[in-house]
């Protein structure tokens, strides 16, 4: 007799698939780790800034003690930067943690969560893990259909996940359009606005979602230090919302969920405007280089506002996996997105110039042999 443990809706979850690490690819294909290019996980290609490294060095002596469970200094820094009370800030072990906590805080089993087709996989995982009911709204041009999302709201709806820019497609909702959407969402439905990539937006696209938190008690803005800030390995994110929401988040948040080194590094990089500016500029230049090459190669791609590009590499339903494997053999790691229902596409993180060049050379060689 086969024993089954746990509820069926948990057993049916397909585990999250992370990008392959460099060491695994080196072992699998017999490659030199130093020559492998990783453009799979939307990390900052500059890595951790020197400001964060210095802060970590100073904090190492405290590792024999537990972290500050309430993150007082980091919350104070976030409060000052974004102009909100420290009590409106919730810290997370990356923004993934924030998304999971929000689902558990606001949704009961059987209630409804709304998110878009082609949106971040964690929305589905968090929903299914609760035994909640997902309403997946069909995308329009690979992005959110806000009118359809509004129409999907019913009496059981408790949460809407909305990413801007969206991952994995890179699509963007202009601020005024997003604000008009928030005006129409019922007050008993929480909107989690996932802004993991907001630091990569061009200046003329910027809007102030955090100021909207004062007007919308049902709005939670989620952000991360894993992308533009370069702290992916330290796992630190945060949410900003009114106390009615943050109180519930903090009842569920694990004690010490953001470690001592992560808190110190986040405080430092939060003030490192030069690093952020350099990262954004390099990203914009890399985007132009990649999309110019895609145009030359006749490849369809989705215009992106993050630090990655979704590109179609064939028309066969196995095209993404085939091209991905060929790239891996050449020491280039990108992200196949068949699990998002996009089997003909790859998501490519924008890297440093030499990394982008290596990827494009490997891609062109692969497509020539197809």
C-alpha cells in the first residue's frame, strides 16, 4: 500500500524550477566554470557592490548572535528612503517570502486569487499551497489584461497578484493605467504589486506606487534587493503597506527571516546611488545590444522593461528546450520557460557586454545548425 501524506492540493504542486547553477553545468558538460556565462536568473551581472561587501565585513563579528528579529535599522533606512512610517515595512527572506506570507495572511482555503497568464510562478505556487482557487486571466500581448482581471473579481476573491514589470515577459503597465485599476478594485481585495524590477524602469516610466499606499489600504507593494541592488544570494526583500496589512504579515513572518549580513548589506546598498545608476545604464545598453541582434536574426521578442528579454527561438514546441541544451553545451545558461506555457521561448538575463556577446555568438551558431 502506498501512503499519501498531506492534502492533495499540496501533492499536486509542481516544485519551482530555479536556473541551473554554474557548477552544475560545468559538471554536466565537462566545462571550465570560469568560462561559463550565466544569464538565467535575472541577477545583477555586477554582483554585490563594494558598499555591501564592506558592510558585511563589519557585521561578521555579530554572527554568533541572532539577527535583529525586527530589522530596526533596515526598516529605519527603508522608512527614510521611501517616506513611510517604519511600521508600514515588513521584511522578507527575498520578495518570494513576502509573496508567500501575503497569500497565507489574506486568503483562506477555497477562496480566490487572481493573477495573469505568463506571470511569476510563485503566484501559482502560493495559491495552490493554500488550497485556494486560482483565476488565471488570459494575457494580452504577453501582459496583464487589467479590465479582464477586474471582471474576474467575485465574492470569494481576496487577493490579486500583479507584477510591474512582469516576469518572465518584461511587459509594463503605465502608472496612470495602474492607478485607475486600483481605483476600481474593491476595498476587501488585497492587491500585491510586485515591483521586483522597478529600478530598471526608464525615468519617464517611473511612478510612485509607495505614495499610493496612503490612499489604498488594500495595496501592498513588494520589492527586492535581489535584482538591481545585487544581493540575490543574501535573500532580502520588503513590503510596504498600511498597518492593517503589515500587522497580519508580521504575525506569520518567521522570526529572524532576514539574517544579519543581509540586513547590513541592504542598508549599505540602499544608499549606493552610483551602483544603481551604473546597473541601470549597463542594463539599458545591453538591452539595445540584444534586441538589435534579435532583429538582425529575425527573432521575435517581447519588448522588456526589466533586466531580461523573452525571445522566441523557434516554432516547434520543443524549440526552447532544444536551443537551451545547445547553449548549455557551449557554456551559456539561459532560462527555458516551457513551464510558463511558452515552450518556444527563452528568457535571457541582460549581462555585461562580454556576456551578451558570448550568448549571441552561441545563439547564432545554434540557430545556423538548426
